[in-house]
């Protein structure tokens, strides 16, 4: 079971990986701060682990419908790695910033990198909901 989940996550990440872009010099561009909501992509962490929650099957029985399997979610570390691989590592030197906080990534980067991130997130969402 764990192997199947790992294989599904790896194929998900590979499907979302873009063609490598030709970046301009990070020193020549201004940096700006953007916040991206990624709650739908990252693995959920229960806020109240002691709380009893019905399984999808039980919830479907309660609602009298067939359960739909949830699309795979990424671990936060895998999301960070995928986002940072979009451009050359030199783009992540100071003053660049990547921070995940409460299902949002906070990124201080150049416009070029922000465009790559937005494109990748759109592809990741499309792949996840197929």
C-alpha cells in the first residue's frame, strides 16, 4: 500500500514538472513577495487528531452515495523541492525566500520565477483533478 502511494506521488510530481526554462540573471530583476494558496495540493495535517472523524466510506453511507477517492496530495517537502527545481539553484540565493505556512507558500522571487511557479501550480492542479 505504501509503495503504491509513493509511486502515485512520484508520478504526480513528474507529470507536473515543466520543461526547463531559459532563465535570465536573477541579479538583474527586482524581487517581489507573492503568496500562493496550496492547501488543495499539500498533505493535510489534522488540527484535532483526538477527534473521531468518519471514514470516506462511512460518510458516503451517511450521505447515501458512492465514495470518491481523494486525489493524491504532496508532502510539504516534495512541494518545496518541486517548486525550487523550476529554475536554476542560483535563483534561490539571498534575497529569495520560500516559506510554507498554514497551507500557503510565501515566495520572495523575481517575476520570472513567480510566472514559473504559477504555471506549475496550475499544471499540478490539473493533473491532480484528472
